[in-house]
C-alpha cells in the first residue's frame, strides 16, 4: 500500500518513453505459457520499481550542478533498466513457438 502510494508520486514523465514499461503484444501474450507470463509479470514489476526510482532520483538533481557521481549513478541505473528490458525480450522469445519468434524485434 505504501509502495503503491510512493510509486504514484514518482510516475515517469510522459515524454520519457524509455522509462515506461511496454506491454507485450496481445497475440504474443496469448501464446505464452502461464510460467512465461508469470516470469514476465515479475520482470515488469521490477522495471516499474526501477523506473520509479530513476524518476525519483532524477527529480532530486539540480540540472546546473550535477556531480560526476550523480551522473554515473543515473547512467548505471538506466543501464540496469536497459539490461532488464533485454532480458525480458530474450526470455519471451525463447518461450515462443519458433514460427512466432521471428515476429519479435531484436532491438
């Protein structure tokens, strides 16, 4: 409950599309096993928490006096988010019927 309240306070800005957790295509989602769906739901939750944390941290920064350490911290957090996105795509691709796997973009 407290976590949901906190997450609502720090929703990523609409113009930061890379901070939003994309939904899986409905046709692909419908072909995933229950195990694959559960795993993806866990990864989605991790990505939402990480995006919220990145947004909260970014709001604490003063654009004119950002230290090297602050820049590095933000870069590391954003890279972790990117890696989780890649893991999510890869795990979905491996569970699909080989005929459908080609529909998944590699980037």
